[in-house]
């Protein structure tokens, strides 16, 4: 296989000389699929941006990056040269399509613009024809309407298909995918990665696939590079790396990815805790769950229908039923998981239970406080009392933590409504819960942006614990974290649940996480419960075809590694 891209001794530093990446050397052949894995901050995305000549201001690269058929070194090439290959010979699919797509342009115009800019089509007519053809190739519904559809009118999976279409519009030699499926549910994720595999194979496009999901890299890639601290610490065929790793760090990544394994203390393995005690394929018994008590939350017949405002030219739109009448019970000490695809009603259900949305029908009672008023509204007085019993941990701590507030003020905020607490009591409580979640209490005067993603999620958990609730509502709390930080946060949540005997409702699209964190599970599809029961029963003997589809879509490290051609 001839080398398409060759990277030799690539280093990236800040203007002050601080190293970000050091002496990276690797190659990608035409039609070859190479994975790049490692924890957040390991240098994966910086490597990709250097190849694209898109390093942000303040970073400098050195070394050599060559592309077959292109004279010279991309590192030293002037912008007028790299602009001609970026988007034409090398393209990139980014993690978050809503920030990569222009919200003011239709998706058709954005794809056509890429081809017109690089002169790969002759005129507008040909650009329109090819745009519709490539959107059909990426299996986007309503491809013919592309020139009237805006990004906000599409789902996350559909927007990601548009990004792939845009990246492949000029038939590039190399495609770089940087965490392209992190925010997608397992079924849509499987569709997207299978689509990427099919298209790069069809066009013999080289692929650099960046991810922290080892199951995903096993499914997609033939060869893998392992990065830590800006260096490649191990490399090889996917089957070798995922079954017979030699570097301690790679072994740690595998251990942290295996949510069926526990250390001697009953905790999930992290990269740092794995050592030599983790042996692949030797999963321990399922975690023990505490005995359940009396109901602490009941929801009877709750539903949510959104009344859509009139559309273009005043056309009346039909109401959208996000959640059909649903009844659930959460017992003291119970850990209940909610899974389903995008748009299944998971987050809507959680927001109704938290009082963040008003149910169209039904009754919700939390620790004896009925928060619905029986007239399709919320009882605000009872809701305030319920919030002292029930707290929420959100998916993205950066957006749920006020950037203008210090950590101390953020954690203390829920205590404002607690009677009988003087300022000294609040200070002591803030110090107590920050210590419990592993954040130095001396950090109370720092701001959210000064912490890592995992630390911010710990701060979110501390805020939730500040009022000593009986129930935690968790909405995708680890979906944006790499495998080791994910294990740390899940271990913390488990300890918190046990130490305080809390009940929990845990929403996730990661079925492996639900299996390890929850004793019971509800499966939602199109706003309705299609299956529910004990986790092991649902996993081992699913009755619903939809549940079986979800389970089959989960990428696994333990599948036959390297079945993609390694």
C-alpha cells in the first residue's frame, strides 16, 4: 500500500515553547483506515489540525507533512498553497456539526459552495446536481430539497451526514474524522460509521479516525496509533493493539473501556488504576445494588405534546407528541436507566420529572409533594419543596455552570432556599461537598473555565449534593468524557449513591453505562415505553425488536478485532 500521507517528526508548541505534540511519525496509505486514540488533551485533535494547516493562533508546528503528488512540506507551505488542498485533497468531519455548518445558509448551498470554490464542477447547474447526488449517497432523506433546508431543521445524525457529504464533495484523497459520533445514539452512530467505511472504501480514500471509543475504533479501523501526552506510545494492527497491547497506557485505556470489569474495591478501572491487575476478557460479576425501599417518585399518565407555531405563510402545523402517556415509579435506593434513540422522549421525560417542563397530562409526586396542579400546569409551591429532594446533573457542565460565578457560589446556589442556614453553614457545606467529589475546597474562588471537563462534572455533582437530595436525575452525564474520566465520574456517582442512599434516574444513549450503573431500565421509542424491567433481563432476553436493534448497534472492543481488514 503506497503512502498517501506521511508525517515525520511533527512537533507542535505554544509560542512560549510549551510542547503540545512531540516527534510524531506515521503514515496513511491510500484506502487505509487508521485510528488515533487517547485521552482528552493527548494531542489527537491538534495533530489533525496541523495536517489541515488549521492550527489556532498561538500554536506553531515543525517537522514534515507530505501528501502524495504535492510538492513540498505542508508545515512550511504558504496559506495560498494549503488553501488549494484543504477541502479538496484533504477534508475533515468535525465533532459538532452545528458549529461547523453555517446556520444562515441552506445545506445545499453550503455543499455546492465547496465544489464551486475548488472549481471541481462547471457552473451552478452541475454543482446542484452533484450536491443532490452526494446527499443521496450519504442516505439523507429529502436530498432533493437540500436547497431549501437549513441546519436547524435537521436532527444531529442528519447534520452529521451533511458534514460527511461536504467533506467528500470534492472526492478527497484523505478524510479526517474528529470524534464524529460522540453526541449520537448507538443506532445513528452505527449508521454513520458504516456509511464512512463504505464511502472511503468505494473511493479508496485514506481515513484518519480520531476517537476515545475503543469499541468504535475496533469497528472502523485497520490500524491504530495510541497517543498520550502529545506522543505516540504504541502503534500496530487493530487486532494486536486491542488484544495484546504492550504499553502500560494502552492497557489502561482497555481497562477503562471495559465497564464489565472492577478492581478489588468494586470500582471501574481507570487508566491510572489498571496497572497489571486488569486482564482483558475476565469480567467480574455484575455490581451489587442496594435493596429498594418505598416509592420516592411516581409519575402517572404523564405526557407532553408541543403545540407548534404556524409555519411559513401561516400554515397550521399539527401538534407533536414528544411523550405518550407514561407511568413510572422510582423507589428509594433504586437506580433506573432510560435508554432510546434520538427523539425517543428520554430528555423530555426527565425534564417533566424535574419540573423543567409542564406535562400536558398526568400527575407527578416527589417525596410526598405533588408538583402537578391537575390542570395541565405545575404547582410552584410544591415544586420548590420537591427541588430540595431532587437535583439534576446535566450532560454538558460547561453550559450548565454559570461562567461568571465562582465554584463556591455555584455549589452554594441551591442552598439559597434552605431555611435556617447562615453564611457560615453554607461555607461549611460547600467545603464538605467539594471535598466529597474530589475538588480541592481551596478552589472555591476559581471559575468553571479553569477546570477540565471531568472536574466540571464533579462540580455539577457537588452542586446537586449540596441540599442533601433523595433523588439524582442524570441526563447523559458522561457522554462527552473520555473513557478514563468517564470511569472516574461513574465511580464517584456510585460512591455518592451508596453513601447517601440516593435513588437515581440515569438517561444515556450508552447502553454499556446503563448496564453497569442501573438495576432497572426503561426503553423508549417514539415517545412510548417499548420495554422495561431488570437490566439483566432486558439485556439477555430483549422482547422488543427496537431493544434488540439498540443492543446490536453497540460497538465492542471484545468483538473480533481487526475484522475490517487488519
